[in-house]
C-alpha cells in the first residue's frame, strides 16, 4: 500500500483512548495513513487494544524517554513526505485530516499546520492557535492582566487566541499545539528534529519558534476539527506533569529569551516559574490528602 502520510502517536498509559485514535485514522480509506505508535513504557492495557491492527507499527520503549524523544523515534521510521504528530487522546472529525493536508500542500512556505482542537462538548480549546508565550505574556496571563487587553491590547495581550473569532480560512499563527501537528518532511530537514532536552510540555513551542526562525509559516486550519480529550493521559500523575511543564518553561525561556531578560530579570522569571510550581504542587498534594481522607474529591 502507498501511504499519503505518516502518523506518529506517542503513547503512555492512554487506556482506551489509543484505540479510538488509531481507529479514527484507519477509517480514512480515501487517505491511507501509515500509523507509528511509540509506547513509552505503558503499564496499562492500551497496547493490547491495538495489537494486530493493519498499517500499525508498534515500538515499545523499555523506559519513558519523553515526548520529544519518542516523536523523533517515530519520525525516523516514517516513510512519507508528510508527518502527523498526534496525541492518543485525539480523534479527527469527518474530513478534518483531508482539510489539514490540503491547507499544508497549498502553501509552499507552510512548514506545519494544526487543526481546531475542541472539547467533547464542541467548545474550542485554548492551545490550538496561540501566540508565543514570552515571559511577559505568561506573567500577564498568570496574574489575570489579560482582562485589560481590550483597553491596552499591545501591553496586556493574551497569547491564547481562542477567544477571538474563528478565521474563515487557514490563517498564519505563531504557534499551534503538539497534540496535532501535520509537518512537511522538507521543513523538518531544514529546521531539525524535536529538541529532546524537553521531557514533557513546551517542546511544541520550541519547534514552532525554530520553524519561524527558518522562515517556515505555521497554519491554523479552522475547518479541520479534532476532538481532544485534553489531560486524560496525565491525570494519574499531576505533580509529575507539572514539574516537567515548569522545567520545560524554563528551558524555553532561557533558550529563546535570555538576551531580552538579562541578569536579575531572568532570575525573577525563574522565581516566578518555580513559585508557581510550588503553589500548584502544594495545592495538588493537599487535595490528594483530602481525597484520601474522604473530605472531598480531587479538583
């Protein structure tokens, strides 16, 4: 069979979500997809549900190597000119993947494209189209200052764009979500692979930054609707996830914004990041103890 594109799915204890994700790709008879599942040492039953399915290559890692590393493993096995990096908690609505591919093919300088990520209730999620979260923009959002963006839009700009009206056609954005990225192989050859210095979170922002630095456009395709059960695979280890999220944030800031935030300013950025992690971890730990003692349920 000649495949149109290669889908790389990084799995880690995704339960029945992986099966639904793979089946949504296998149902696309008009668009043959090569499916590569890189499993990061899952201990649940998710892999048993896809064993023996057609056009699926399964790689089992003995340890959790991280999202970026596993994506690079999948990219090395892919055989087509278009690579789809897809979370196992995502499913395409009818015609969505074809819309995504058509938009990417139509623009020569487009290196990657992402669809409209929606919640199961049909509402738009925040990360599918966004501006780059610089340290200042992150500060604005963390302290709720984005509510002043209508009066002072340049100063208090919110990097999440989902509150803005949907564009009627594919639109260029600064960043899309790593939950669903369709990428040209020629762009990867020019930009390079995912940065394996990230374990979980912010590696997609890193890649988007590097694509734009090389002159490649990033497209948001509103007609490509993707149902995303966000957070379903990370709920069992929330503090572990938050640790790597904040560690990734610091790597991202230091890599791309150190020259803008020299000396004491970068120390203040670091203080803010790790203070935020401490507050979240403390809250999560408290809610976990409360739940175990039967005083409430985890938020």
